[in-house]
C-alpha cells in the first residue's frame, strides 16, 4: 500500500513499498519489486524496478536466469557488488560489474541470459526496465556499456549512468529523456540536487536512513515525486553511509501493457510475442554459450490484459 507524506509546505512524497517476488523460474532468487505497483505503473519511462541482495551466493546459489525474451523495452543492469555474466542474441557476451552500466535494447525482440559468476560471493544490485515509446517500440536490438566517473558532492558522491545530474552527463543514448544515478551520502549529510522540473522522480533506497524532501524512506522503499520541483533534497539521518538510486523522466504519456518480459500496447501484442517465443521465431534470435534450456513462457491469463499508465 502506498502512502503520501507532506512535510510543511514542501512537495508531497509518495512512498512505494517493496514486495518480494521470485525471479528466474525453478532456480529463482527473490527480489524486492517497487515498480510497477497497482497505483503506479511508470516513473518517466521507467516501468520496472527490482532490488536484490546483499545475497550470500554460497548459501543461495546466486543468479541463474536462463535465456528469456524481451520486447518493447530496454534493460538497465546496475550492481553494487558481485558480477553477472550476460549473453544475448545480438551476440554480446559481457559482464555486469559494480559501478558499470549495461543497457540492452529489446525493441522488436531480443533474448538473453544472466548468471552470477564463480568469483561472486555477494550479489547485490538493481535491475531496471525502460518502456520504449510507440515510435521506437520495434527498434533493432542494441547494447551499450558505460563506466561513469564518480562525481563528488558536498557530503556524498554520484555516479550518473543515464541522463544528466550534478554537472555530469552520460553518453548512453535513450529514446526518451531519462535520469539514472547512484548516490551515496555521508553520515549526517544533506545534499540538494538541481533537477529538471519537467521530470517526475523516484528515489530507491538501498541502505541507510534517508529522507527525501523531509519524508523518511526505509531501505527498499521507492519515494516518488511529481514534476514541478527544480531541486531535490536528500538527508542521511543516520550514523553510517547511505546509498540510493535516483530515477527520473518526463511523464511517459502513453499507456502500456506489460506481461512477463514483454511490453506492448494491446493484449494482442503480448499474445503474439508469446507465440513467437514459444515457436522459437527468428524474432528473438538465440543465446549461445548458456549451459541449459531457455525459459518457456507462462500461460496467458484468461482475461484480456489491460493497458495501464498515465497516472496523475
């Protein structure tokens, strides 16, 4: 259940709590999901926020997600600790490491696998999706890797992996304006960041005791702010460092249908993507080098999938 906090005359912060979700089929690991929710589907074009770890791989087995498809979206992988091996049907074989962005464009169709490596002892990070606008929904497969330099703040540090913040701009192209950055705050520090007032923003707390615009957020909470603010003020009220991920973008302006790993605009879009995957269509290609079978699609629900979005 979401809550809305009002502090003085400042902006209202909507607090979106996380829910536990098993990820990855029969060898699932549990993640904390804050987007989408019943009351909020999108923050800008950000449509999916999973937060996982710190996960003791020796005890849990880590991440092992067999080849699976995507349409109509981009995946954004960002780690705090550990290492993930990525293989996709574009032919990319890459590694996700702490402080390094891997962005994969699904567009018309792509498939990939994700496995934590043997060197990983603790797996900890976020997996994010970005919805593609209608005019680019069927774009070609693509992949970008970027290592943002740390940007010092007065009381912390930022690593800007998408968009612009604190004087730094990511070179990675996106199909809608976006902001994505990791923030760390020193104990007791308050940081005020200039942001685009046309953007709505979300702040996902990884660890520590943070407030956003005066509203307390617990670890795994996602604090949401509507467009209109030219600055965001974060305070670490604790005695240890705090870390969060800030996401932003202008309201998406389109409704989407999101089911399993697909984003479309209608139930029929999703049904066709599922059929193409089950029939091993060339639409998604193949992942080479993964030691196992690909994931089958789940059954569609009996009722038609409905578009969601355009929250106010």
